[in-house]
């Protein structure tokens, strides 16, 4: 079921141009994977700090327009979620079993508190997105996305 949901998420994500997507991940555990996601696909990403009003206030010097918001946790990224709902753009969110999902249009089920889980989910989304868009990008190996990858793979 998780595999199917991540594939659906990749399909949905591929409906949008990289310039029209914003990723927000305030969780420290997702920072590395979010930055790789941004670097690989050219998607604007905010880690640690989401600038208030960046999507809603055109008078700000750093104002940006977006067509889709991808967040790693509806609770920690709630300011971005509220901004997206205010301007009526769809929101994709990685949601754990304890997340309140009101306002989220597309849920990606997964552990959004673990660096390993967030790394795996963002790696898979980046891979699916680049394949669907036929992007000629060098995808970093999965070991770069997931902290502690070596401890997960049994020795040969």
C-alpha cells in the first residue's frame, strides 16, 4: 500500500513544474534530504525557517508564487500550510498516524519524524519526478539521502 501511495504521489507531483513547487521541511531530521531534493530537482525549499507571508504577501521583497506546496509535517509546517490554504493552492504532506490532516489535499503516509524515513520518501519522490518529467539529472545515490545508510545494508 505504501509503495502504491508513493507512486501516486510521484504521479501527482509530476503534474507540476519544478518552478511551481515549494517544499517546506522545518524538521531537522529532514533537512539533508530536503536540500538534496531541492538541489537535484531545482525545487525551491525552505528548511528550518519558513518566511512568514512569502506565498501570500506580494509586497514582500522575497514574495514567490507557487502552484503546489509539499510539506514534511502538517504540524511543524503549519504556517506554510495555512498560507497555501489562504491562496488556495494544493498541499501534499508526509503524514504520520498522529497528524491532523485538515487542509492537506494529498497525503503521503510515512514516518515524518525519522531522518531515514524522510530521506527514503524524498529520494523516491525525486526519482519518480525526474523519471516522469524525463529530466536529465544526476540522482545522488540513496546512501546520500538516508543518514546511517551503511548500518541498514548488511555487509556483502
